[in-house]
């Protein structure tokens, strides 16, 4: 509806100016709207904090000390390789800093070392527990150990980092392909659209899971293989939404005006249509990220995902199923998953509101 | 004679409440509707005229509305206090309503028959055959040819005028005492509009019914109603007999509305001016294809052998009803629509140029669209919208120079600089249209195609925009191609006029001659249907 204009040509209606502080750039206003959603705002801080922390997992949770002072010289085992003989041991192999003999050398005679908060890496086998593995939480292993005696806390930290990095890259690749495919179909329409749609129908009817199983047996399973395979199929749903938005938008007057201004096709697509077609993309973004985390987790759970030694949430869950009484396995993993997914969804919600320019 | 009015609206106020705010849509409005009278509520959009009328039927969303004061008295009862079940019996039987958009007020999945019989059988408690007989009779009365066959049609098979006739037939089938007509002809062409209004007047006399007409169109109200209520921002500012109000308006707002009727804004054409745009034998045919191999079975001639000429600094008005090909012609001349025929612009042939060769020339001919809501990208700020053309056609300007030019053009269209950072949805219709105009004027074009630029605006805003356009034309020697269905607007701004019908040019000539001595029957029909203000002719 058109609001009545004041009869004098002093055109800005004072009633309209109150709603938004003027002098703010579009970016500042978007940030303003994002902050208005408290849940999303705090989720963003917590999530960023945890994620940045997990990026430094090697420094937080590692079986190698951060700093060693041995015979008045400093060593950095986390970043550099040192033989055991460097510290007066017997072997030419890398020093095992958890070994009683090495520890003895490095902590006596004025030598000292600073260890990370959680002195286990994701592959370290902990010999502290006197109980059988999986061992319940103890003063050494805060969240207990898994069925091979590896520290659960360490595996969670590394597993979380891997899941998030995997999910973000999968989402970026899938969204980019999906947007591009949708843009081309929707903007050019006609024959381009027709052929693309038939291609999607054929491509989409390929059995994704079987392909994964087949590829897992042909190639060495790896995280990169998973990203490539899942990206090949993950873009189709999104491209349909972007296509529909473009089909709708390309006939609107502002697109005609842009053509009349002399804008090129790519200019119209990226500057005019894309920003107006992002609603479904933004809406699905948090769900895509959490979907990607869940995909990795469930593939690992089924044993089709990453190679066996890789720290992974899915593998921990599957151990939890094998050892039902070892509650610390399933509960802690479950907690990490729920926390991460929930925060992502809250952030996504706030992001959607922030990018809606019609909200003041 | 019974002096009791049919409906008495007393001190009515309507508030809409949402989670964060309360909007006072109608404030202390009182008026009477006499039996057999046609009364009009006029006002600009947002004035509360529809809200007041809907209150009579209590048709507002119950969870959002409240009535802080007032009553609607019908047969000694206050309709506002009635329960939903009691109101249902009054709606349709005693008080019926027709809406603006005839397509969306008929259910597209049912034939006309089912929809008509449903309401007749519900209110009159007659059996199917009697209801059918009544329905056929009503369709015949509203002028639907061959009612026995047409009653089986689905809504999409009828034209806009026919759909509105069906709506009227449905509304009148229960012989209501009052018909509320909410902008009943706004979506229709002028000639159809005239027929519908005449039909309403005829039926009103036949049924001795009252009509409450809601309209923004003063001309229409003046020719149709007996009594008029003028509303502004929720308040009823003036009411009285039609002649009294139109000739001796008391309230300043009424006078302002009356003065907002477009008046002649441009002087006569100057023969000495150079030709800017010339098109000859322009044709746009759309092929109608059939079957798997797209056999061409027929063609639609959207624009058929049109010759056109526009002089520098002048305005050529293209007028016609919907489907007459006026927009398609405009788009073809700007090469936004493929066509055949010669187009020369400033002596240069445009029709032979490829799109890439045309792009640098596009700066010279720009376009402003009808709907200021869809013609501005909702995710760009005003600065981005206005500055975009500069980036393309004046790439050498740096950011500061660009901003300076944007500010200058904003001032030229009477907008404040604080608009720069805002998004289009924060502005009213008239302001948006100013932004759309600023976007094209900043490129300093020679020609602007204005496609119904004022049709979505209220009359007072419409006049301001027209005045702005004339001012810009004089200052920058702009040429306009002005497309409109509204003869009043066309007359006020054009030097020359071209009348189109079904893709062909019916008549063209300079404005004064065309309005005073129309040569063709169709032009005369259009002029009479438009119910122009006669004082201006003299």
C-alpha cells in the first residue's frame, strides 16, 4: 500500500525517519539487526570462541610438551621433531614424551617441560587407567578413554574441528555450485533451463550411498574424497530454489530498468537478481552446515567415512553403541553434536534477519 | 416518507493492534445511508475509507481490530455488537459487497454456477432449480450474453468486465438493501468502467437499493454518486450533496483534492524542433504455436505497422486500453523488445545494432515504470540505485564526484540527502517514483520512456510528480514518451497524442485538436468514458 504523502514537497516524512538511525552504512545496519537477535548473537560468540580454540587443538591437547628446557636449551616438540637421543635416551626414533624414562630425564636435574592442558593427542593410548578400556573418567582422562584406550576429550576436540571444517567447506562448495547452476537456469531460461533440468533429473537419480560405498572400496577413503563426492550431489536442491527466484525476478521492473540502464547480463545477475534471491540460500545455510556435520557423522558411524585413525564424532558414537554401558562415550559426543548444531541454527536465524533489509 | 436512514454510522473509530503498535485507522466517523441513495466515500490510499466500509459488515480480522467508540445502526440494532453467526445472516442477504479485483474474488477452481447457487441457496432457502432460474435471470440482467452457457464457465474464461458483472449478479441475487462497492472499476478499462457504472445505476433503480461506493477517483464519484464523504487520514473531513461539495468545498483538504486534478502543464508543440526519435512500420508479432514441433498456427499482432515521431524537448502521449500494445510499442522503440521496422534515434539506426553495440547508447534513452514498488531493487540503497548508471556510463568519475552528482539529482527531484542510505521500502509510493526518476535523470538522457508513471499514485502525489516531470523537461530539454490509460494525465503533459487500439494507431495529432475535435469513433468513445472535467475544455 502507498502511504499518503505529505502535501508539501518537503519529501521525507518525519514519521518515517524515527524508525532507523540514518548515518549508518548498509553493513552497519545489518550488524545492528544481527545484534538485535540476542540468541544468535551470543551463539556466534560462543561458537567462534570454541571453533577458534579447536583450530589450535595441537597446542591444547597433545602428547608432546609445548616447551622443554633441557640442559639450558629450549626445545619445541609440538612444532619440531626431536630424537630420543637428543635428550640422552637410547633410540634414534622420536622421543616418546609419555614414556616414564623420558619424563624422568626431562623433569630432573634442573630440566623442566610445559605440557598442554590435556596431555593426549587423538592417537595417544593412555596407560594410566588400571581398569579395562573403555575406562571411565578419571583424573588423567577427564572424559574417560575409548575402547582402544585413547583419550575421549582429545578425540572430541580434534573430531569437532574436523567436522566443522568439513561442514564449512562442503557448504561453501555446494552452495556456490548450487547458486551458479540456479542462476544460469533461471536467468537464461528456455533451452538452457530445459537441458539443465533434464540433467539434474538424471544426475539426481543416481544412488548416492551406493556410489559412496563403491568409491570407498576403490579408493583410499579420505576426507577429500568425501567432500568431492558429497559436493557432486549436494548442489541440486539449492539450485532449484535459486532458479525459481531468478525466474520470478527476471521479469520484474527493476531488472528491466537495469537492462535499460545498459547493464550486462552478468551485472544484472550478480548485482540485482542474486541479492534478491538469497533468501532461500540464507534460510538453508545453517541447515546445510548441520546437515553436513550429520552426514559426516553418520557415514563414519556406518564405517564409510574417514579412515579409521581419524578423530571423528561418528566413530565415537559407533563406539558408544558397541559399549552401551560406557556412557561417557555416547553422552559426551552427543553433547558436542547437539551444542554445535543448535548454535549453528541460532546463528543462521539471526543471519537471516540481519540480511533482510526490510526489517528495521 | 420514512426518514429513518437505512444505516446510521455514528462516531465510528477503528483501531488495529499488532504486537508492537496500535494504528488508529478510522477516527470518529459519522454518516447516514438513506434507502435508495448512492453515497460515495472518497479519499487517498490509507485514508480509512475501505476500513470504514468493512466495519459495516464487521469483516475485519477479529483478533486485530477493536472499536474504541461508535456504532453501526441497522434496523435499530448495532451491527458491531452482533455475533459472527448473526452477522453471517446479514452479509449477502441484507448487505452485499463487491471488490476491486474481480479475478481474485471469484474462486478459480469452481464454475460460476456453483458459486452463484451456493449463496442463493444459503440465503433464500430455495431448491436448486429455483436458485438456478434466479441465477440465470440475474446474469441476464447484468448483461452476460447467453447466460445458460456462460454459467458453466470458469472465472478465467471470462473477461475482466464480465467477471465484475458476475460479481454484481452474485451480490444482487439476494436483493440486498445495501451494496458496498469497493473500487469496483479500478482494475477495468475506461470504456468497461463506464458500462459497469451504468449497469450499477440501472440495477440500483430497479431494486431500490442503496450503494456505498468507495473510490479514489473524484471524476467517477462526481458522475455517479448523490452524496459524498471525503476522508483524510482516518477522519471524515467533509460530507454533503455531490454538487455542493464539488462546487463549494468547505474543508481545505477537499479543496486540495479537487485542485489536484491534473491541469494543462505544457504549452503547444513547436514545429521548429528537431526530430529525436522516429520509428516507421514497427511490428511486433507473437507466433501462436501448437503441437510438438511448434507449428505456427496463428499470430498475435501486439503492435501492427506503427509509425511514430517524437521531437526533441516534447512529450508524445500514447494512450489506449489494456492490451492495446502501447507498452510493447514503447519497449520496442527502446530495443527492450524485439520487433521489425526502422527505428532511428538522433539520425542513427537503432534496429540494426547488436545488443553489445547498443549498450553504450542506452544512456541516451531511459525508462521509468508504473509500479515504483517493483522497479527498485529492494536490497540496494538509494545511493546504489541512483549511482549504478553512473558507474556504467561515466566510469571515470571517482566515488566523491559520483556522490556529488547523486546529491545534486536528489535535490532536483525534491528529496532529502538523508535518503541516500535508506532502502526503497522505507519510502512512500511518490517518493519511490522520484527515486526512479532520479535514477534515469542522472544519466542526462535525451529521451525517457514513462510507462504509466503516475498510475499507482494518489491524485495529489500524481500531480506533484507530473509537475516535477515538466520542470525537468524544461530544464534539460528532455523528450518523453508518455504511456498511460488515463486521458486526464495524458492531456496535462503531452504535446502530441497517439491513440492505440489492438496494436494499431487509431488517431494521432496535437493534444488540443485531438481533445476538441476527435476524428475517430473510438477516440470519441474513450473521451466520453473518461468523464473529463468539462470546464477545462473551454
